[in-house]
C-alpha cells in the first residue's frame, strides 16, 4: 500500500500531495513499528522530496511526519 501512496506525493495538484503527506504523518505518529514501515518503503526520502518541492504551509504535514519518524526512532532502531 505505501509505495503506491508515496507516488502521489509528487502529484502536480497541491491538495493531493498535501493530503498524502497528511496521511503519512498520521500513520507515522502512532507507533515505532508504523514509522519503521514507512521508512522501509522509502517514505522518508519521499517526504524529504515533498518538503523540498512544496511551498508555504503545505509543507507542514511532511515536516511533522519527519519529526514523528525521528522521535520514534529514539525508542526503536529504524
């Protein structure tokens, strides 16, 4: 499921990509295991690309997703 979802982070429609970043953020925040799953699917790199290519407040879900991944990695190795 996640590799297919991550492709939509590059969607030209800003609302689609922001909503996908929000989905990734919501998954990452629940447990270290889910954050690890997202990272293992290439999610961290996809989110970094999303943050680099988006503007303004639409970047916020991506930034928060990276924050959750880094916080949860303190509790379990990724």
